[in-house]
């Protein structure tokens, strides 16, 4: 496993706003003092291209399958 992920082409403004939203929700819905983690990894895209996945984990209650859809 590598300690770094490759560079990825993104719309910096949209990426930043999306990350702020997801991290804001993690803080808002996690119990006080609950841990929040963020990581990145390289994955295979739907068409076989390499992509970078950003993963945020928290201690919140999560979403129901209906909400996730």
C-alpha cells in the first residue's frame, strides 16, 4: 500500500465546498467528542480508469438505505 495518492483533476471550488459540507455534517451529527476520520485512496472507476476516493468516517447514526438512495 502506498502512503500517497496520485494527483487528481478536480474543480477546486466544487471539491472544497463538497468536502466542507461532508465534514460539517460529520461534526454536526457525531456525538460530542466522537472521532471523525478522513482518508483518500486510489480506486478503479466505472470505466476502468483510476480515480481517487475520499472517505469520511464519523460516529453519527448514519443514513437509512432509503436516505442513501
